[in-house]
C-alpha cells in the first residue's frame, strides 16, 4: 500500500513538472514573423490578432512609422501580444483598396508570410 501511494505521489509530481515545462516552453517561443510584400502595391496596413481576439488589433505599420511597405520590401514584426497564443490571423491592406488575409498562422513555428498578388 505504501509503494502504491508513493507511486501516485511520484506520478503527480512528474505530471506537474511536465505541465510546467510545456507552459514555460510555450511562453518562450519567438513570435517574430517576416512580412514580405511580393505584390504590385504599397502595403499601407498590417494587422495581426490572435485567433481568440474579436477584432483586428492596431495597424502595426502606422504604429511603427513604417507605412507604406513598398513592393519587394520586407519587415520583421514581433506579434507577441502577451497572451501566449501561437495561432494568429494576419491582414494586409493595400493602397489600391484591396486586402489579403491569412488565417490561423502558427507564429511559433512559422517565421514568414509572403503576400502575393492574387493573379500569381
């Protein structure tokens, strides 16, 4: 009986250690993503919101005084919003009024998003 109780305690400690390790690793991911404008238009807006957000966050380009992002240019963006999320939706807005949306990008595993013209 004593050995069974000891096994239960050891198993609980091991499980808690694993949960702690996984939580720590999730927080340690690099959430920087290279945004590459491979379109024919100036990118005038870039938005990144975690999948649980109810709306688009602020325009990252304007907030960093980097508007517009011209064709062929790239920008390294840290999309870490402090929530621990890895899955984000991206939106790029262009000077011709069009936009491109990329849903459910895992920024903990993917380090770039290339926006291309729709006809390519």
